């Protein structure tokens, strides 16, 4: 390749002096130039003005607002508005947003028939993604993402309104309990708790400690730039698929144990350690042993080479929520023991392995009475405004259809010889 009078040899490896010396923008037009980057570790697949994250410093902000401030002072709906529309809402805008969501919390009665078709042991994430997909069938106007702004906004509001109902009804269905219709004088988080835990003809008291804790957890999970599920939402949407179909794709990606499913895996790991006598040192040694299959779940993160700022906030919340609810969970002590042992161990220090968002979140969810297989559902509820914001940004920026190239490593051309 000749550029600016200089010649470069293939392959140009990302991060070498060779690559730094050339103007990358010119390379876009150089046919045949493909960088192998499985997992997009270094490839900026998009530009975005939604979430900033500095993995070296452990800094995270939404639209410029530090995550610590939002988790402490904002409500989940305020943060959702900020992510989706770009600015914090005024009091009027927030109440309008909340009222519009409230109007759409109910599901079409036919949804009950679909629920009945799932086996009672179906994983709620499978149910959630199927039902979000099926919203396209109930609201065909949303199929065309170029529909006018009003239709698009109604689609956004419907999705925000219906996801908690779908999640709560899939839980009720799996428990064999009657479905609870939304109670629209309640706020977003309380309404979800009501649909999950209330029973007909029985008083259900919503604990403000639980509401506050869920509010914080949802905010902390609301966006995280181009993670696996978010880039899935963007890439599905880049084909001009509807918002519902794109978000259903994101839910499926989130379900994986390396992504949102990790907090379920963390609790299962902590339980296994507890049942094996709770010897933290033994498991730290296992995690370091290359010949051992044991993996310390909830530790390390592709982009954080420092503390995941969300993990810090959740750890603090964990202590306070469990104390306020009077819950003693032995796995919290095991988690803290693992963290302390790892942070004082050169193996983990050298590799910059710190607890991530999933390490403590499951412990709070459990204290709030949520079943383990619902942890990822909670992540999805939190991540929804981020997915919506990212989908909307991608469409507004007129991004081209996502279409990764490949580095072909198969056979050279061969002649077909009939048998
Ligand atoms: C997330 O919040 O999406 C997870 O930390 C995963 C990621 O960012 O890659």
C-alpha cells in the first residue's frame, strides 16, 4: 500500500508504530484493508454521545452526569429520560413522561394465551425476549422505524411501559400465581414490585427501602456504551428493524453468562463456595490455577482496568440495604472475603482484576426477594433506556447497516472432483 509517498506492508497490525504512522481515514478507501479484531476489542464501531467510560480511571457518566450523582440523587425515570432524550427533564417533562408511560402499562389480553404456552420452568429471559418480539405483531405501526416522530415516541413509551409488566407476568406465570394488573397510581418501580409480589385480595405493603435500592440498581445498569447487548441492538436496528425486534435481540445477548447472566453465575458460585465450607483462599488458588476450570465470576471487565465504579456503589448499597432489611446473607461475607483476598494478591493486581457490576448486585436482588433466574431480567429492565437511546441515536445519525468483514483463513481455490 502506498500512502503519502510511503509504502506499507500488509498486514498492518493494530497498535504498531506502522499503524500509528498512517492516516487511518485514508485507509477507509483502501480496498482489501481489514483488521482482524475478533470481539471488537479495539475497533470503535460507532461514535456516540450517550455514555462516557474511562476504563483506566474507573469513570462512568451518562450524557456528562457522573454515575455517582445520578445513583444518589435521580429517579430511574429521570435517568431514562436523560439517556433517551439527551437532557435531564424539567418537572413538567418528567410528569408528562411518567403519565404517558403509566397509560401504556397494560398488555393485550391475548398475551395471557402466549404466557400459557410457555413451560412453567421456562427461563424468564427467554419469555421476555419472545414477548418483546411479539409486541411488533401487536403494534405493527412500529415496524417501520422511519415512521413519524410521534409513532416512534409512542413505541418508546410503550416499550418502557410494558417491559416491567411482561417481566412481572412471566414471573407470576412461572409461579403458577394469578397475574396482577398494573396499579397505575404507583410509581414505575413500585408498580413493578406490586405486579411481581402482590396477590389478589391480600394486602401488599411496598417497602420504601426496596424501592430505593431497585431505583439505584436500575440506574447503575441503564447504559454502558457499546457492550454486547447494546451493539446487538444497534446492529439489528441498523438493518432498519423495529425497536421491539432490536431490543429483543439485545435481551437475548444480555442473557449470556458472560454478559448480564453473570450476576446469576456469581450467586451460584458464591453458594457453591459456601456449601464447600466457605474457604475463600482455596478458591482464590483455584482461580489462579491454569489447570483448574474454576473461574472467579464477577471479576475483571473488558474495559475496566480499575474498579468498576458501579461495583463500588453496589457494594455500599449492599451493606446498607441488607442492614435496613435485617437480612443476613452469608454469601456477602464470602464475596467480601474473595474481594479482599484478590485485591491483595499479585496475580489479580498484575492482571488488574477488580470486582465488576455483577459481583454484588445478585446479593441485593436476593435480599429484595428476587429469584436467581430473575437477576438478568432486572438487568434488562435497567438497560432498556440505554438500548432505546442507542437505537435512536444510531437511526438519527443515519448509520449504515452493520456488516463486519472477515479475514478469510480457509483453503485456496480448489477444483471440484466428482466422487
Ligand atoms: C455492561 O454493563 O453491559 C457490562 O458491564 C458489560 C460490558 O460493558 O461489556
